C-alpha cells in the first residue's frame, strides 16, 4: 500500500486538547538508506524522525525543532529535526568500538541509563532559541517524551510510535493549558488511544485511524501538511566551514591530500575540493562552484 508522508492536526476544543497524526514512510526510507545503520539503530532513528515531525506541528514561524538524545551508551547520539516547511532529516551516531544490543528495547535501555533528552526550537532568522533538557527516562522513546512534557511543560501527553522497517506512523494527544468544558474528555481520549495497535497504525491511512478513534468526539480537522526529506547542506556552507579552519590548517590539508572530501552527516552527500579549490580557499577566494541543496 502506498501512503503519502504528511502531518494531520486535530483540535478538540471542548476538551482543550490536540491530536497530531504523522505518516513518514518515504522520508524514513530515504534517511535510513543514507545512514546505512544497523537494524537495531534504524528502529530508534525512525522513531526519532516521527517525533521531530510530530513536534513540528507547533512551529508558528520559519525555523526548526530538533529532538536530541545523548548518552554514554553504545548509541551516543540520536538526533532528528523538522523545519516549518515539513523538511525532515536525522542521524544516529554509534560509539566507536561499542557492541550494540540485539534488540531496540535493550538499546534504548542502554541510552536511558545515563542519557539526556533535549527539544530545541530555533528560529531561522530572528527570535530567541529555546531548549528544554531532561534526564532520559522510561523504557521507550514514547515514555521518555511523556515524561519530558510532564516535567518541563506540565502538559499531559500520550505518544504512540510504530515502525516495521518500511512504514512509520505516529500519534500524539496532548492536553493544552486552560479550562475545559468537558471534564471527562481527556480521560476518554486516553482510553481511545489505548485501543490503537501498531499494526493498525501502519496498515491504515491517517483519516481512517482518526475517524475510527474519534468519530464520537467534537473535533476540528486542519488541512494536512506534506512532509519530505530535506537537508539544507550546500557546497557554500561547507566552504564557509573550511575557511573557518584558517590558512595554516588549510595549507596542512593541501599538503597531506590531493583531494579533500567533506561528507554531510545527515544526508551523506560528499563535497570534494581539489588542489585548485584549496589554493583558492587559502588565498581567500572560495572555489567558483554553484550551491546545491539536498
């Protein structure tokens, strides 16, 4: 079954709550094909991509939201972000020489032992960068996120994430601040979400899932937003990084290597600089190349 990657937002005004549904099949396959990571790591990276896409529903300006998990375990870094235009990317970094557990549950437990979870909202141009950091708690990423919102935002939140190697779906419900005219509404939403299984999430379109769960609830459905893979790296940005090394470092690179290749961690795109390019950088004039955004 072909499903389109998108985010669907639903608001329950009488309950003062919201629901976010995300389908991320194509993006997940694209990221994982570039990351070339072990299956047990791919499972965690796919779920991180789902979370970043889900959280992007709250961005009201040009910018991006980033989920970052860091630990002293074998999976030292798990990061995914999504911008205001629905562009999603992510990386997973395995500690060199580390032995990975055989299951995703064991891998997450190793991360949570001494890990942290951070959500960062960063405007593209003007505005203040905001970040919340908490200890990584729980047996799953869903539980860790629910703990984060309970501690940092005091917002009751439920997450459901599903991934089977090909398809990826997420659902979040969240109680918003303020009064409600339906005192039992949030309790009903939680019970409805408890009936949702991973197989249904992966086999069904979002409209069908939301209709089945919430057909008896008063709700406002917003237009769906397309999601896609996007990495903003360009050759010009890589040139700026190389120029920041300084002349001495660039001269050393040129003396050691005929060609310098810089590879983007997120999209695995490589940028090559030959001796002519490096000479231009050393002299203070960047190579004459057009920019490419992936």
